[in-house]
C-alpha cells in the first residue's frame, strides 16, 4: 500500500509504483483517506499494461567494408537491441530508404550496384523489442562508388 501525499491542493496527488513487469496487465483502484481517517469508496478499476519506453543505446563502431562487388556495413551491437535499421540517402541527413537487419545482426551487405552513382549517406540505429529506436550513428558517406539501380536488394544480414 503506497501512501500519497498531496503536492499542492487537495486534488493533486500522485505516487509512482515501480517494479512492474512489461506486457503484464495490472488493475488499480484508489481511495482517499481524509484527515479524520475516514476512507472513501474505491474508484472504478483502471487497467494498465506497462511497456518499455526507453530507447536502446546507438550501435558503435559503425563502418563500411567495400569490395569490388559489395558494400558491407558492420557495427558493434548493443545489449537491448533486437535489430538495427540502416538509413540511406543521397542528401546529407535526409534518408529516403531504410533497411532492417536480421534479429541480432551486426552487419548487413548489399551489391555495390544497388545504390545511385553519387555520394551516398548512411546512418544506423538500434531498435528494441518494444519498437523504441536509438539516435542514429554518425553519418558515413560513400562517394560515387556505385552504379545506379532503382531498387536496392538486401544480400545478407548477420
């Protein structure tokens, strides 16, 4: 039983209940006890299902490995990430495409001819099981090493 002390005014009272489990349903009812120690009837039930709303950390060590036919993006994963999202654009900071890695992957590869023959910008984020997304990593730019193809195709994600 948590005690709630009014913050300011008679109708402004709050308490924090910690230690709840994500995706588990909890039912709450409240009552008020007056200064004369009389208790009101219980309120109507309020059902809540808590979910994590804290984004994971962004991946680290984001880099590329270029071969004659492929571009491979690699990174160091973070503990609470379920998968990673690679962003691509041809204007710095503007991403028109994104590609999701396989669950728990720390790399993703594409054919080099899958992106425009221009400067291509890439950034990466972490996404946890509740859909919370980290900030994007620093941008990697790859200059004009590509032959155009309008539809990038994911080769692999490990």
